[in-house]
């Protein structure tokens, strides 16, 4: 068939009698014509049988081949033009579980090939047989439709049981000699992978089921198909004793026999050792693979903006102490809730240009923030819709306000973090002094410019930050006298300056501090962030 | 706009220590009368070791002659270095690990102890230059050391210590015999 030649005959013969399905035979013969795989596998089997039994092989080969070659360019057209029957459609009506063997009709049509046809392939464990057709495509399409994703294209990903690699290796060793006769250079890598063949067959079918949506190799929307085969899970186990290094248990894995580990172990094991420990060709399974639930995943969408926080009892992120909640809400939750529902995302990661304490307000233009939206079912909102979303957030709470809400790229997010250390921030603090003060006692502060502080990591954050002395600059300060113990202090500082510690001194760990400057104990009663001077995200005119 | 009351700016408002730290006490350290230590534990589990206001160093108008963090020939608390978020390399202290020895001008010498198990993060070097800080601001700028208890021990380390109420009542029961030098 296609590039099948006389030299392929012994390979085909050997694979078929080993219990390989027709598509696996094509794979091992390194047939890379996609259309060949899209034909019903029963038909391919008949063609293969005819091919090997025919001593004068040139004619049947040509007919089988020409049909497929014409088809090759029309990748979405599955049914070959020359096929009298349409088995895939019949198949679609069968339950996936019941579709293990061909129906009686088909078996009869196959003319005495019932045994070979109903046998589960020893290599692909049924994946390229009845788990690879219209019924499976319909199931995939159904899963995608149920979740109501918004998408233009999708990429199909396939997860196969790890023992498939072991079976593939065994089968490769079984026909290696014959393959090398066919071409001296042929290598295990030249064999078409199960995954590859599966996609060649399924992409067009899934596309058709979804009304022509492009099923491509790269897409932000991934639809994952997973197969398991508990019956043969033990196939891999002997590798653990031959290559213990490859199978180290880790926290998150359910089993040490991951595909990666098995592939690595197979690369290391010698041929005689493998043959000693594992049957060649692989043993006949009684059941085919079990398809797992279809997993849909859309790549993250990133949303950025600026927020104000008008409340002194609202943390930026949920505040948990020993797993218990301290405050009922948080800035990120208030912002995230409407965004999550607009994008129908599963979750989010919130980040911002610095953060303020629970009792600090953020006024002015607000603080830049960005959010990664995980698995958004909707990924495109127009400028008008984003504006409406912003309004919905602002209407939902008096405690916060959002502006400049927009969709950004993942790369653009890093710009926010870059700006963090270099940029300046402005604050207003309400200061208490232990000693009574006069108006003129504090005016000298207005003349201080570019005061460099040595700040040891505040005790307040020392549990999560490294201990260091950091130099930070207070560019300027302004004072506004209130009464004999209070004044307002405005500060323009380098980002990263800890204001509270500058005021109370943090056990003398910030030097100089306001206590030193005023020669009395001072404390900070209120703090507002007036501006965070980071020019990202771009402002959006109201 | 504000959710809470705008101003609690009274002169008797709680101090920084009151707001963020819990005070714990070890009275009569190692059986020595009145050698009381005060541990300030931040809500983030970090502990600051300080002299309790009742400590003999702070009584009778004593002045400090020297403070020595070299607690043995081989070990100086000044050599303590921690690196990274996980504070690698810090000396690990147990309850009775000495932090420093303080000698007063009247030649009395006192040893200050860790009182809790944990990793030493820093000692206060400012009191070496300005020992008077220890007398003037014993619970803030005159602190002795900062210790980070193990995460899993952050609750249990204070079990052997006295709460502020317990300590106050103990101090009030200290009667005349104890104030007389033995």
C-alpha cells in the first residue's frame, strides 16, 4: 500500500500474526501518508491481507495506493471515494464500549476475518482500532460544546498509557531484523507514533463534528484525550528493577511509571535483557483501552488595570492565619469575582506593583495590578465590554475602584514588576509625637531632600524576606501641622521604602527614622498611598 | 469613604509593641531573683528578646560598663549570619542559650538568655555603641536579639513562659525580702 513494497511483505506478515492491527502495521512499515490511516481499519486489513497473499503484487498495490494518494491533499475528507460502504457512520451509532469488535454485518462482509478484526491490537491496545473514529470524535465534540468555550481553533492532545511504549519497543524488536532488510537506515524513530496516527485520523473527524473548526497543531485551546488500560499496567513493572534510577517517587505523581520515565528506562535497557524479561511480540490483551474524560484547557488570559482601596479594614489578598480567615473580603477577590464570571475562568493569579497593608488606603490613580485568568472559557472581550466589566466591578463595592482595565499579554505583565523597584511612590501619613510640638518644630522636615535610609528588613516581614540592610531614598517630605501631638506627613520615596518603619523606627532598625529627626518617639496612625508612579498599564481615557 | 473610625489618635493609643506583639516573660531566669526576660512575639512568629522592666540592670540607677556577645572562646553571637528567605546559617538556640553578658559599672554581671528555641537572626549591635539605649528603651531600641522559632514550634515555645497578666501578678507578690540584696 502506498510506499509498500515487496520487502514489506515479511514485515506485514510477521506483524499481523503477532496480533497487530492494520494501522499499527502501516506505522511499523513507516507509511507516512496520512490518508492511509483514515481508511476504515477493517478495509486496510483486507487490503494488507490481499497484498501479502498476492504473489504478483503490483496490481492490487496500485489500486489501494492510488485511492489514498488522491485523498492525501484533502485532509478533512475521511471517506475514500472508492469505498462502497461507509462503516465509520455505522460505527458512530454504537456505544464506545460496545464498539470493541465489528458488528456481525461487518464481520460477515470481512469474509472469515472475524478473528483478526475483533482482536485487540497487541501494540496500540485498541486506540487505533475502534477508539479512533466518528464515535470518539463525537464524544470529544460533545465535551467541547458542553463547556461552551469560545474559540477559533483547537489542538488535540493525546495521553496514552505508559505501557504502550513497552509494547511498541517489544514489537520493534520483533520486526527490527525485517525492517533493516527493507532499508539499512531504518530506525525506531522512523516508525510512525501511535499519537501521530491517532491525530491524523481524528483531527478531521473532530473538525467535522464541530462544524469545520480548525483542528491544528498549535492553538490556545487544547482538548485532551486520555486513555488508560489497567489490564496491562503491570507491563512496565519489570523496568523498575532493571532501571531503578528512572523510577523515583515524587510528591505529585500517582504512579512512578510515567511515560517519560518508561521511555528513559527503555533507552537504557539492553536488548537481551528486555527480551529476557518481556514477551516479544507482546501478549494478547483481552480488552481495549478505556477513554477517560475529555479535558479542555484554554491558555490563560491576562487582564491589567489600576485599583484604589478606600477602606482601612480590607486586606489586598485573603488574610489567613492558621488556615482561618481574618477579614471577610479582599481587594483581589472584589476585583476578581466579576472578571472571573465575564471570562468564565476557573481561577486566577493576582499580582500587583507592590502592596499595601490592610489598614492602608490607596488613593490617587491607584496601584497597577494584573491578573492571570486560568482556563477562560471566553477569551475575547471588546473594549466596550471591558469598560462595562470595569463598571460592574466599581458598582459591586464601595471599598475599591478600578480603572484602565484592559486585556494584556503575558510579556507585558513583566513590565509591571520591572518598574517596581525604580519608580517612586507618594504617601500621606498621620503622625503622632510623644512630646508636644509647635508648628515651627516640624517645618525643617520640608527642607530635607533625598534622605538616604538604611533599612534592615522590617521585623514585620522578616519571616518571609531575607535579612538585609537596604538603602532607600526619601526624595522629599512635606508637613501639615494638626495639633500639639499630630501632623500630616507627605512623603515622596523610592519604591520599596517601608514607611511605617521610617516613622516608628522598628526597634531602631531603620536609620535615620522620624524619631531621630524629631528627637521624640513618633508613631504612625494612618497611612495613605497617594500615587504609585508606574506607567503601566497604559491609561485608558474615560 | 473610610470603613473604620477616622481617628483614634489619642495620646494613650497603643504603641507599636502593643499593636503587633504579644509579651511573654521568663521570671527569675536560672533561679536568679528578678532576672526577668521579656520576649516580644510578633504575629508573624518572630521573637525579640528584651530585658523585662524589672530586671536588676534597670534598677537602682545602674549604668552599663560593657556588653559582650562573645559567650565563650569559640562562640560569638556577633559572628551570626543568616542568608536567604529561609535564614540559612543562623545559630540555633535553646531556652538556656546565653546571648550576651552585661557588666554594670558596679561590677555586677548578668547573662541574658534566649528563653526560647529558635534560630538567631540578629543581635542588637547598636547597644554596643550606645549602651544607654538598653536602659532608656529596654523594650524597643534596647532589644537584645531577634529569634525565629521553628514554624511548627511557634505556638509551643511560649508554653513555658508567663503571660503578661501572670507576670504582673508574680511581680506584685514579690515582697520585701526579695528586694533586699542577698
